[in-house]
C-alpha cells in the first residue's frame, strides 16, 4: 500500500507534466462543500441529498465535484480528474487563481475541513478537505500549509 507521501508525490508529478512554466510546490484533492454529507443524506432522502448537493455546487463556484488543486509560486490551479485504480488521470485545467492577494481560511467539521478561497478582488468560493481513514487524512496538509491556510 502506498503512503500518503507517495500519493502526494505521484499526483504532483502528474500535475507537473501539465504545468510547463512553473514548479508545482504542493498538491491536494478537494471536493465540493458537503459532498460526504450529501452522499449519506441521499440514502435517507434523495430529495434532501440533491438539494444539499446543489448548494455545494453553488458554493464551489461550479467546480467539478472533486478537483486536484496544485500550488505554484504564483498560482493555484484546479484540475478535473478521474480516479484510475490507485492513481488519477487529469482531465484538464478548470480554473487558475493568482496567489497574489489570495487568502485561505479553514474551519474543521466532523466530516471535512472547509476551505474558503478569497481572491484579491473579494470573490470567494469553498471546497472541502474530506477526512479519510488512517494516514490519508493528511493528503491535503502540504497543500494547505503551502497556501498559508489559517483556521
């Protein structure tokens, strides 16, 4: 079984192949807000689950349900991806933000840590760093630290 460090290095290498002009400093995998809760809620009430899922889509500024997020010295890049066995396949860049003036805050919840991105122009959106079982809970720690996320 791969360690969290091995996964992070593999994901960083895959993103680096797409980013030709800068070094990728850190990567993580983030999800729409409330995605874990939506899945659980769907089992109890499909309608309530759909409503929760829709609100997560709005809060994430219409990003895909799960994104690989990469930090470079000057940008934060968001990639659509699909899982492939124990790896990922990047499907393309869906958003890029300049790091200048970007602020991140985090708020811990029971299923995930909510990450709020606030751009220099004041626009904002949210994503979740979902809690996993065991060591994989740490997958996004390097990304959040690199981006200076504050609680």
